[in-house]
C-alpha cells in the first residue's frame, strides 16, 4: 500500500520566518551537493550552474545533460 505524501511549496520568502533557506542559500547548497566531476575540480551541479550562466535556453539544457553524463566519475 502506498502512502500519500503532501508537499507544500511556498514562494516570496513565506517559509523564511521559520528558518527555511532562501533562494540564494538553496542555490549554494545545490551547487555544493553534487557528485565530483572526472577532473575533480568541481561538482556536477556546479558544472551545470556555470554552463547555465552563459546562455540559458532549451538547446543549452539538453547539451548540458548529455555532456554531464560524461563528466561524472564512475
């Protein structure tokens, strides 16, 4: 039997009053939390973040996803 789960999403700082991280803090956490790349100089999430800073669009996203699989250590 599957349990039902409820997910609440808040915006515009609604959750910050009870100590939840803001957008900047969440971004930093995600950037640091990924697996290391083959070169070991950054995480895969940092790699994706840096790539998206250059020119975010659909083609860029698909290219990043394809390239990111080759950047991961086995």
